[in-house]
């Protein structure tokens, strides 16, 4: 028996030492991994704590939550009917305090479970960030690591809470190594989840979300959860659904005195703010004081009038709280992109671009920038390509009908078979590195579309340069290049990277996104408009995103994605990458190929109608296989020994007077073993063609050349053998073929 180990885990956490101990004659293997006296799990906890500390410290500094002094947020036990079930919380707990005492309040809870409610902008995310930061500082060496999770990315209907936390751990903290370690930390309760923004989850039923949370977070699992008060109360009062064991506190409005002290510390001796500060002292219950009862409004007001030439006294001109809030929200971005800060982007353009980003989900991922016209554009390109080929060989009306057919079939296929397929997949390390993930999809799209275009181009070149059309090499190469580019482009824009590229081009031309999107997002993060709590950016303030979202059309989509373990084999990863694009390409190829095959089959054959001579008998042969039966029409002559017969046919109606190419169908002899029949075919005055048919073997007539045009076809048959039995000569699919490429040749 040998221990199996993952190389990356050993490389990260140290060497294994395996000892053997004989007990009762059996060999028991005892495995222990030692790294500086630590197990791999302990080392992972330490690495996680260091990573979380870096992220939280950077976030606290970026938001200036502790400079010059933190906003005093007071909390108390909520009066809403949303508390835990009676008896669920043992002992007496005191649920009131402020920012400086939140760590003590939480650690004093018996089960260390807490729900924090608040109005929009009340400081729930600020409180969650400061609490997580404080708990990390107060953490015992072997205690759980507080980890801040933004709940906007959780999809409860597709992923359990624990699995989602494991995924986010690896996305935001890739140093953990692999999914197994993340699973051990979550299931072993080595982390303390701080779940921020329950109300931001996209789900059909908020009640079901809370029910799943209550099932996942049992009495032994410490956690902190934030949510807007109204949504949580609605779930409790309308549906009777709440977290049954967690005490609930609510953030109180910022008191006028606390707001005043915060602004005094923030603006210092800036005389521009003196009228505002005097007004707050004189009217602590006035309109402005009421508007500045949330940390968000205090922060935005401070930023909005940070420019040296601005006048905060404008805040005193409003009589309604809503007007103050609207004004501050509208003044925020002009202040962030003020000219004295030497912004890289003008405020007007930056606001328009941010409005586009705000139209999507809370987290900004590259695949959210996806053209909604890409599918239709690819269908149109495939339809135009097919219609072009049909027009070359047939006519304009058939080309239009073919284009409509291709469009309809592709739309049906996409709606029926691809609507629920997840196309975006990433390993955990790629999810933590969006640039790497985007590059992979770019390379994949280039390979996929390149191969598709090359195959179509090669087929077109071989067709045009072959015997059927006989174009010269330069012409064949030209058509091959055109077809390859057309179908390659159609394939490219159906890939995730192609849709992203098309959307970028489209939105840049419309002025909805900058040419260098990554640089703009990074700049917005540095200016504090966006933040990056983990591996992806998001708007720092949900209300700012809501305001921007209302200013423009919804251009970004919340496309689902799947995250694979980092040890996923290359073969499995490639299979995941190719699944949906291959299905889409297969559908397009089948639509185009079947359409051309049907058109060619329908219009290539011309029937023959009896005119004079010996009239053959007509009938139908039926052939059955496992999948069903098929019927084939035939003509037959009764041929006694030494007999001969001559029949004159006239060609049936030809589609668009295409020139004749040759005979069609196949012949065989029945009912007389060893019979031989000589066949001679003549079209008007042309030279006759002849062949001998023997009993028991079908012989194809396709390829017997005929003149391009004639009015009568004479078929003469004669028995050659001396058998006395009566033979039956059968001609299945009796008819003529036409040259479907004559029009292409004329147009070359």
C-alpha cells in the first residue's frame, strides 16, 4: 500500500514522513506532514490569515475607514419581528454597542452567529469590513480566520453555500493551493464567514435563499451576515423564513454629533466647510443632518466637495432629504474625476462608461461584456454564406429562401438546446487571474475559428478547382479564401471571446466603453469608485451603481460560469472548453450541409416519361432497416429468352433548364439466373451508349454521359443468353441528372 499525494500540496506544505507500525500482525500506515511543526491545514490557515489581512487592510485604507477616525456606527437589537426562535439563543446577550465594541459584542454571543440589518447606505458593508478586520486582529493563533464574502456572486439554485465559499476562497486566495484544502478549511470550520450583502443575491425566491442559509449554517457554525432590513423583514413576516439561531441587530442612523465629529476630523480647518459645520451644530435635526445619517452620504459629501474650488455651502440649499441625497450622488463622480486631480479620463466619458459597467451584475467579469448581437450576427453570416453558394448554383429567390431557413433553424437550435448550457469554465487559478483566463479563451477562439475557416476554405477550393467546376487555380483560391474568412468569422463571434471582442468594438464605437477597458477599470479602482475585495472588481457603493444603472441601457449580462479544480486534467478542461462551441458549430455545419445537399438532390434529377415503344411496367420497391422503411420507384421490362424491346422516353421538366449531365439510377435482372441483357441508350441523334447487365448485381447508370440538351431518349434492350426463363429487367430511380454547376461556371 502506498500513499498518494499531490505534488503541489507537498511542494507548498512540505515533505511527507510515513511511519510503519505493526499492530496484531497487520501493518498500519500513519501519515503525518510536518512543516516547521505545522500541518498542511495549519499552514493553509496561516497563509489565508495573511492574505485576508492584506486585503482587509488595503480596503480599510482605500476607503479611509479609520482615518482620521472611523465613523461611529451604533447598533442595537432590532425591533423588527425577525429575531431567532425563542430558546434558540442560550444565556443573556447584550445586543448594543458601536464600531469600537463590535468585536466584543460578537465574541460574547454563545454561538457567535450574528445578522446585521440596515437601510441602504447605512454602512452594512463598512461594518462588515471593520468587524472582519477587528476579528482578524483579535484572533487566537488556532482560531478561525474571518473571511469577507460578497454574496452577490452566490447562485443558491445552482451551488450550495459551502461549495460557493470553497470556490470563492480559491478565487480570492489562490495561495491555498487546491480545492481539497479549501474544502477542509470550510468543512473544518477553520474560517469565520462574514457574508456581506444577502439582499444582492440574484434568486427567484428570497425565502428559499434564507432557508438554504439556515440549513447550511447550523448551531456550531459562527458567521456574520448583512442584509437590507426591508428584504429580511419581508422574508420573515410574509413567509415566516429567518435564520432561526442568529441574533439580529440593526445599524442605527448616524447621530448628528457623530456625523459632525467625523466631518470636523475629515475636513480639518478648511474654511469652506465652516457654514456646513455651523449649520449641523445649530440644527441637529434639520434636513442636512437627516440626510447625513448614513456613512455613505457622509463619505460622498466629503468627496463631492473635496475640490479646492467647490463650495459645500450648496448642501444648505435643499429642503428635502431626498434632494440632498440626489445632489450628493450626482456630485460624486464629477469630484472624483475633477480636473485638478489630473484624471486620465474626462468625467463625462467616465460616467458614461461606468454606467455601462453598472448595468451588469455586482461583480465585473470579462464575460459579462458580451455582445447580444453576436449570435444573430453569426446566424446571418452562415445564412449569407449558404445563400451565396445557392445563388452561385441556383438563383436569387432560392438564395433568399435558403438564408431564411438557415436563420430559422439556427435560432431554434440555440433556443432549444443551448439556452441552459454553461459555456464559461475556468480553473480556480484562472478565476483568480481574469487576464490569464481571457488570454486562454482568446487563444481557444483563434484556434477554433481558424480550423473552421481552413476546413471550409479547403473544401470550397477543392470543389471549385475540381472536375465538377474546373476553375483555374487563382479563381479557386479566391473563392476558398472568401469562404474561409466568412465561415471563420462566423465561428469566431460565436465563441465567448468573440462575443466579448464584438461587444468591445460595438460599445467603443457607441461611446459606451473605452478602448482600453482594463486600464479604465484599474483607474476607477484607484479613485475609489470601484473596489477589488477579491479577484474581481465591483462598485464600491451599491447606491452609486444603482444611480448609474438608471442612466443608460442594460448592456452587460449576468452569464453563468463554472469553476473547475486547479488539478483538472488538460483533457477534461479542453472537453469543457469545446463542448458548447462544438455543439454550436455542429449545428451550423449541419444546417448548411443538409440545406445544400437537399437542394442538390431535389433539383439534380429529372424524371423520364414514356412516349412510345414497349411500355415498361412501373412499381415501387420497399426496403426496411431497423430504423424504418424507404420506398424506391422503378420501371421494369419483361424479357423472355431471345426477346428485345425498344422504348422511347421524353425528359421531364427541368429546373431552370439546366443542361443534362447523364443517366441516373441503377439496373438489375431478376427471376432468371444467369440471364444477360444488352442495353443501348441513344439521345436523339447522338452516338449510342451501351452496357451488358448480368443477373444478381445492381449496376449504376449514373455517369453515363448524355448531350446537354435533347428531346427523346431511346432505350433498347436485348437478351444475350440462351436461358429459357423469363427475366425481369428493373431500372430503379429511372431518370436523368442535370449539371447543377453550369451557372457557377457561367459566373466565374
